[in-house]
């Protein structure tokens, strides 16, 4: 009994210190891999955010890391950053040498990131609007390039900051609402 108790206490101490267990190295490897992907995604999202704030297109005519001509703003920006950042440099090198592997650089993933950011911004705006005591809704209809009617939704609200003692009138575009011509005509007849 004493021998088993001693072994149990020794194992417990080793588990607490992550020494002498088989999974310690595997757990460390998983943490390194997880941290690597967090670092890559953080840099990628900051690049996408920068391009979105500057109102620049992400993609170009040739969506390939091997091409040096017109690869698009996102891939071009990542290639530029790779000259100074070893994390991005290693990721670009791996993506170039292993086409088809997970790289988070495909147009589909880029669109996903943009939609996630857009919903976050929209939720933030709606939260601020809900806090406002005074607000107004504005809707305007216009045809898009395909000659389909779209209604734009804009909210104007009063933002009061009690700490700084400031009052600002802000206007936020919340998005387009696709509508049919019939729906629009019925709506205008009603009002």
C-alpha cells in the first residue's frame, strides 16, 4: 500500500509539472500549432480589415502566389509583409510549396472573413443605436447594375457621451434590402 501511495503521489507531482508523462510533448506540439494558426489568422484578418477600411478590392486577375503580376491587393500585401514578418513568410512559403493545403487564402475564405467582420460591425452599430434615445430610419430605393430594385437602410441617431459631455448626430448605413418591383409598388401605394 505504501509503495502504491508513493507512486501515485510521484505521478501526481509529475502531472502537475508536466514532467514524465507521455502526452506532455504532444500537448506542447498542439499548443505550438494552435499558436501558429492564431498568429497567421490574426495577421490575415488585420490585412483584410486594412483593405476593407481603405475600400480596396482584395482580389486581382490572377489569384496565385506563384504569379508576380496582379495577384490582388491581399496576396500582394501579404507578400510585402512576408519580407519583414517571419510568421507570414513561412506561411506564404508553405502555401506556395503545398498547393491545395490549408492556407486560409482562398476567395471563399476571404468572403467568409468579410461577412464575419461585417456582421460584427453591424451588431456594434445596432448596439449603439439601441442605446440612443433619439433615432430616425431612412430608406431609399435604387436599381443595381442588374436593374433589380434594392432599398438602402440608413439610421440616423443621437450619440450622447455623458463622460465627455458631447452630443453627436451620427448616420450609419446598415445595408441593402433586395426587393421586387411589385413589392416596391405595393409599398408606395400603401403609404
